[in-house]
C-alpha cells in the first residue's frame, strides 16, 4: 500500500474537514482569515485529521462528529505553530515566510488565539465529555512541553530523558489524541484507547525525531524551514545531545559554548552540524526513531488485518522516512 492510496481512500472525508477549516477561520476582521489562510493553506500535510479518519475507521465509527473534531485538532496544531514561530523567532514555515515575519508577533499570537478558540467551539459540537476532556488536557500538556523547553533553552546538560519528555508533551500528545479519538468515539473499552494513545505517542515522537534530524541535514527547499534553527535558539535536540555525550571533551566543550550562547552565526551552525555528522548523532537519532516506529507497529500488530490497520502501518513508515 502506498501513501497516496491512503490519501485517496480518505479524500472525501478530508474534504469535509477542509470545509470546517474554511468555515472556522471566517471573521469580519479580515486579518484573521488572511493570516489563517496563509498558514492553513500552505501545504500542511493534514496528518492529524488523517489519523483521526483512519482511527475512527479502524474502530468502526463513521459518525459526523469526526469532522469538526478533526478540524479542532488541526486548528490546535495550527495555533501552536503560529505561537511557536513567535517563540522560536522563525523566519520560514512550510516553504513560505512565517506569519510573524509578514504580520508581526502580535498579529500571529492573536490569530493563534482565534483558531485555538474556534477549536474549542468545534469541540463542544461533539457533545462528548470524554472527547472534550481528552483534547483539553492534551492542549494543556502541549503548553507544559513548550514551557519546559523554554526553561531548558541554552542548557547544554539536558539528557535524552529530558528531551523525550519534552517531545512527548509538545508534539506527540496531539498525535496520540488524534489516534485515541477513534476508539473514544466508537465507545471502545479503555484498553483500545490506551493502545491507540501509545501508538500515537510513539508516532509523534518519531515525527519530532525526524524533524530534529532534518533541522541539521534537511534540504531547505523540501523541509520548508530554515536549516540550523535549533542551534541558533539554543535548543538541544537528540542528535546534539548524543554527539556531545559521545565525543572527546575538547571538541564538545567548544560546541557547548556555541549552543549555550544562543547567538550562533552561519559558521557556528555549520560547525555544530559538522560535529554531529562526524560523531554519529544523526544516525543515533534516526535509529531511535526507527525503534519507536517498530514499537508503534508492534502495538497494533494483533489487530486483525484491515485497510485502516494497514494504513496506520504505512503512515508510520512514512513519518520515519520523510524529508519534508
Ligand atoms: C513545534 O516545535 C511546536 C510544537 C510541537 C508545539 C508548540 C506548542 C505551543 C506553542 C503551546 C500550545 C499552544 C496552543 C495555542 C495550543 P518545533 O519548534 O520543534 O518545530 P518547528 O521546527 O516546526 O518549529
Ligand atoms: Mg519551532
């Protein structure tokens, strides 16, 4: 099965989600739909709505509620990116100038707030308290993750464990929630909800791990974001954490000083990237990502074969091998 086959199979569902995304960003204040359109229509992969459609299908839920819920999750994701790009002083997102560069920080934060509020409007439409609680807690967790990351910014002593804990909270929890929504909507027992939460968590960690390697070795035109942003922001990710812990202290100390200063120029970024390449940090992070995907696939291996189960497997492999 190819990724395109999966997208084709859920094309009609995703088109309905798209109409909610369109309707939800409307406002008489023109700047709101203008900025919203800029980020929402910039080639986002709609991975989370797709996960919700597949997960619902996997557990036999085909009710209408899945559409506004998928739009809610995509809006929470979009709002978090608008805010994150302000926090990270980003210049590019999805191959275009980031909203904060075009309209400034204040407008970006406010439009993020709008989409975030509309997400909760869509969420109430579900009339399902379990769903509302799941999504609210996930959003609060994302803020915790992003705040933990902020506290650790420039801290060159962070461990792999600290890093994974941040990644679970800031990124993986929303994918875990998307995957859990299927069994929750279908009224499945908690064992199924837990299984899909774990599956989505591992998929989400893989997603961030590949993102963090692409920040060093990606091709800017494909990746759609400036390469080397993490070092500039003093953000320690797994390739760097591992390389620092596994190389002679003389070279590592110099790299630590660059990262801690949070003012790396192009030359510094190249030096850190070269250091990671030479010392195997990329291979280590990708191996780790591979083992998370293997664990994710193992979790759903006992589900009887079906199109949605196989689609989850194909999507997992895609998250691991992506370059964009
Ligand atoms: C991107 O990470 C950002 C996130 C995964 C989550 C950001 C979360 C918040 C700002 C808090 C939640 C806010 C709302 C409104 C729900 P990254 O910087 O590692 O990736 P990037 O390279 O794509 O920027
Ligand atoms: Mg960022």
